[in-house]
């Protein structure tokens, strides 16, 4: 069933629930409380062109490996440290990806091919196989798989037909790496080999373009997410495409906050200029490099952590003054630099005693209008409005096509909506004087199957600035 935005001159015709927001009454945004972050990644392991859900580092390693030279692990781990509720990853490939293979032979006088081994995913991982005679029983074989010099798994005392050996390899509980298949007509006893390499693999990362990222973004549209971030990419053309994609999704009822950042050599002035160009409540531009456990991350990589940190917070929580995982930050901005950054819509980090903190949870929207004022300039407020839009739109399942469009039916809908806003009040997100009512002006000219409602609430912000006055007397 459809959701999305509407206005008086463009009322969607598909049955569904449509919201719009204005500065004092409504503004349009979606499900911002589920904490789901999406990120395309590059890897030398894992499923390609599909979305994989990750909740912990072990799952990240099992699915995409632990090679720090690829963004899957380097930035996937950084994202998990930000504690999103869920991380959605999409492995990018450029079309050259290939699995690696090895063909095993039998021990006949004229050896024949009997088993083909193939890596589970396209990869450049250095797998190699050793097959040796079992020490306890010379009629049986031991199968060992290595990555480089590290043994990954082994099967002792293999015996039986080629079909049975293939089945034993594929069903081994520790084998998440290779798939065995019988070569047509293959029979006999496996020949011994020592560190025979699987070859021909390609991870498919050498020629990834912006188009591949756009394909990933299109795939993500089928999944519920609250945040999106690139895997350290600083290309301005791609970042501009992200903005247009965010706007398109907003119009279709999918509300996503995107996080971006510049390269390691970008200045604060360049970051501020970029923020002003974005000028959108659903775009967060991050500045500052930072170090963690001896590794330095650039702005676009820091954006991954900030995206996870902000996306994972609840509606009541803000990342203003939030302590991060980082050990140090570069450059250390002056007070004037920080003031200019915040007024430009650039999210910055600062050193505060022994901690590195997020100074304020600003987004890039700073050109305020009468209909969209200052409240739209913080991540927390936008997440609140996203949540209202998304959660009230879910009411369509209860009412659209099921409720009579009369006083009784409309009252039922309003009662359900008031209960929802009551939960926001109890959570301390809005004041108690909220209103939920029929939009009488619009309802007066409504079609027989249309219902117009409106809400008004005072958003309760967090305390960000405290001013004290002291008097000293003698």
C-alpha cells in the first residue's frame, strides 16, 4: 500500500496514507526510530549485489572477511562501533568478479580429473588445499584447506566414492569457503597434493564506478532503512546523486538521512562550502579526521561512524556532545572555526579533555524559511519528524480500505493517532499540549474516499547551551 507526500495540487490517486509537514503543523519524514543503516561496500569475500544484514563483528567477518584493505571490514567494523540497531551491506562488483577454482585428480597411472573445488564467492583470497594419506589408515585421506599458511578447516579419514567425498566436503560444518562438485565420470582414489592453490579468482573491485553505487542504492530501496552512508567515497558527483536519491525517496515516503564527508586534504572552508550547497535536512556533512587504535580515518570514513552513531540513537537521544570512540582529532578547530562550521551546517568533532566529542548534531539545512524553520536543522528533530511520518503511515494497515468515511470512522482514526502522540509526550519528545484533529478546511472539499487530518506539537529539544551568572562579593 502506498505512502508518500502530498500537496493541494498533487493528491496521489493510489489508495494509501500520505503525510506532509510544515514548520508548525507538519513536515514530511519517515521511520526514524528503527536504527537501520545501509552502506555499499567493497570486499574480496561475500555475496555480491545483494543486501546482507549484519548485527555484530563476527557476522561481518563470516560474511565479508576481515581484510582491512577492503571497506567491508575496515568501515563495516567502524559502523558497528557506532552501534546501529542493524547494518545493511551491499557488496559492489564491477563485472570482472570470478570465483577461484582447483581441480583434484585421482591417483591412477594416467591421472584424471575427479573433483572441482570452487570458492563460495568471487575472491582473491589465497586458498590452497592439501590432501594427504591418513596416518592411522592408509586407505583413507585427510583434506585440509588453508588461507595462505593458516589452516581454515580439515576433514580427517575421508573415504568412499567420489560422490561421497564431495558430499562430505560440502556438508562439513566448518566449511564456509568452498563448494565441491564431481567431474563427470570421475572415479578412483584422490591423489595427494600439497598446498595446491585455487586460482583464477577476481574480487571485482578494480573498476567500480558511480553507476555501481547507484545500482546498490536502487537495491536498498526495497529495505527499510533510516540512514545511508557511502564507504568512504568522496566523489562530489556521487554525493550529489545521493542527495537527489534522498529527495526522490522522501517524495515516495521513504525517509532516509544520508551522511557524507570530504577527503583527507579538504579544509574546513571547503567542507562548509559543500554543506551550504547541500542545504538539506536529510544530508549530514562531516568534517575532521580522527584516529582510532593507531589508524587515521578521513572525513568520509568518519561519516560512517557518525552515521551509525546517529542512526542508532532513540528519538529522545541526541549526539550533541556525544563521546566518540576516537583517540584524537585533526585538525583541532578554533572556537571561531567551530562556530562557522555549525552555522554552515557542518558537523564537526572536537577534543574535550581526554575525549573526542561530536560538537552538535547539525545537518546541512541552514537556509530557513517560514514553513521550514530552525527546528529542521538538527538530526534529532529530523529523526523525530521521520518517526511521526513513518509510524502514522503504518496506521494505513488498520484503516485504509477498512474504515467507513463517516464521523465514526474518522473518530476511530483520530483516537488511534492521539494514542501515538501520547507515547511521544510520555517519552519527553513533545509537550503535552499537542493536538490531533480533522483538517476542516481541506475536508470540506474532500472526495468521498478522502480524509484530511492535521497535528500540531511543540517539539522538546535537549539542552545544548547553559549560561551561568556569578556574583562575587567581599
